[in-house]
C-alpha cells in the first residue's frame, strides 16, 4: 500500500521572501528529520529531489 500525505500551511510559515510566492508552491519535507529539503515555485513537470528523497527513505 502506498501512502501520500498532504499538509496545510494556511499562515505560509514555510514561505520565505516576505510572504510572496508563485503558485503552485511545492515543498518537499524529509519525514525523518522534518526539515524542508526543497521548495519549488511554479510547475516544472519534473521532481528529481522528491524522487531522490523517496529512494533514500525506502
């Protein structure tokens, strides 16, 4: 079974730069350390950092 988790950040506490950001905003968090490892503004269609983290945390 595969699990996907989604978190809400209504106060935009994970956004740097004075509260302005592009959408969509995608934030990758390492579940073992709970640290933000990657932030992407906009859509690229590619997620190499997410794939690397998933392989690391198998």
